[in-house]
C-alpha cells in the first residue's frame, strides 16, 4: 500500500459491525416494537440463540475506550444492577420459543470480570436452566487481566466459560501507562497455560494505533503473543471517536500515530502472524489453522454478529441484556437505554428498557447481507445472494448502490477484481474493505452521521 492510496482511502466510513450502523438507530423503535420483533424472530433464521450480557463497570477508565462503561459502583448498586439484568431476562425469556437452542453466551463491557465469579455463575445458571444448548456452545467473557488473581482464573471454567478474551492491548508498559491501562497482574504466559489445561480457548486482544507505539515496539508485542500461542490473536484498529468518549482527547495530547504509521503497525504485525502459521480472518482476527473460523473462511461461509465473527454452527440472533445492550434479530435492532439509573427504574417498573432501534426494510436486508458477506469473506457471489433472496442478480444490484464506475476505480487502484458474477478483494487490499462496502451502501448517499477512519 503506497502513501497515495492511504491518503485517498483513509476516510471516515462505517465499521459495519451492524447494518445499518448503530448511529442510524432511532427512537421510533419502541418497547412494543422490540416485543413484537422477539415474537417474530422465533419464525426467522437463524434459529440459534445468542445472549449478550453487558457489564458496564470498570475499576479504571482507559483513555482509548469507545465502549459504554462507567466507574465501578458500591457493592449494593452492583447487586441492584445484577438483579435488574436477571429481571430483564425474566421479561424476555417467555417471548423466545423454548424449542430453540443457545449457541453463544457473551459477556462484554465495561469489564465483566469486575464482578465476583459467583455472580457470573449465577447469571449463566439462569440462562442454562431455561434453555438447552447446541453441542459445544461458545460461552465467552472479556477479561481485564490487570486485576485477576490465580483463584479467579481457576474458577472461570467452573462458572461455565469455555472461551476467554484477554484485553492485553499492548505488552509495552509505557504504552499502557499513556492510555491508562493496567498491565496483567499475572504473567500472560501463565494465564494461557492454565486456561489451556482446562480446555478453555483463549483470545489475546491488542490495539494498534495508540500513542507511543512504534513498529519496533508493537513487533515485540506480537512476537511475545506468538510465543504464547493462544488460539486467536486479535489486532483491533484504534477508533478515534472523541465525540463518543471525550476521554479519547487525552490521547491527542499524547500524540496519535499518523495514518501511514498506523498502517505500518498492522502490516508488520500481520506479516509476523502469518509467518508463525496464523490465518487471517476478517478485519482483525488471526487464528490457528484448526480453528473453525478458518474453515468457515475457506468455505466463504464466515458470519459476524455483535458477538464477533462466528460460523454457521454458532450464528444466532442476539438478545442483549443490561444497560446499552444491543439486540440483533433477523430483521431488527433494539438498543437499551444508556442511562444507568433509567435502566434500573424501567426494569423495576416491569418495562423493557428500549431507547431506540431499527427495523430493516426488504432493501436494507439485502444491502446488509451483501455488506456482511464482503466484510467477512472479502468476496461476493451475486448469484448466491440472488438465490438466498429468490430474486434475479440484476435486481439485487439495482436494490443496493451498485456503481460499476466506482468499482472500476477500486479495481484500477488494485483493491478489487470484479465481473458480472463476482466481486473479490485482493489480499493486500483487505484493510480497505470498509471503503468498498461503503460504496455499496445506499444509506450513505445522504447522511450527516460521523464515523471513524478506515485506517
């Protein structure tokens, strides 16, 4: 990638973790809209159920975070929140058909491991006592290793978890200090070894694009990660969105890398990971060859929901609980209120705490499928999309924002190849997949929404 291409394509575009992006959600989608959407979801695909539980609490607020998080509260308030989450489950569970099975449970935040392990076990128990699971469901939790001692790691499998994501972000302590992130309390090598002994799959999560990172320092971080050999290594691109989290302005003071410096961090890390035998998945995941995500990519059958990348086996409609939680059903999204006290009050009143959402019309369902396919598999087979929707391929193209001149420009720049039946990202151009996806999105023709840059 030359500097000219980086300058041309490092522009604000959606991350497309959902379609449409969450900043298109609106307040016209109400509690009753969500209730009806849940009932309809029982007749829609996929049949599997994914549950997401949002734990907003953090002992310390990291400067880079774009998540919905708050400072840790007193024990009584935390208990009040957990009871509210359990009550929200009691409001939603009767609306979900019990002949459906759970494929995923995911805890995000915030810092889910800020909770005592007994509470996590309690929440898992409420779900697993209510619904059956598919064979080998994924029950995962995001972990902040800076605060966790040996006993906590030992108890995670007993609480039902079979995957943990360690938010390392960087092994360089000067970088961590600059972004106000506490380093791991125990050696990460020891944590991964203990989890492996208990058949727990491990992700190590890193962020590139932070202050003080250099190619040399981030290379050392990735080399250490490779030596540890976790199941998955994730290299998230730092998204600078200070209008979402004003704390990110602190990083401007420390100095953020330029676009070409940031791209160099990823390029060198990616090369190291591939040399070590890791396979590239989507925008930011690297997995070992035996991972089911890699098999899905080879079959061009990788999916993504708000839980992250998944296979057809684990793909489920997502029902979210907790403040700010976003449910992702077949044809709709519903987001809970972001206000902590409002969430508690509405749950106490026996209400679903919906603040906004989105109901996709048939055109948007098609666009969403096209963009997800490209973002996950870097490839679109127009006949396959047409067969899925039982419509001619030309009608699919007319429904979305298919612009042959725009695609030809991408092709001239060496980003894609395309013909009448296929669109394919070139391997060295996959960091620009968001740009290509945005070119197919009719919603971006007239919008004032703000997005992070693609690189």
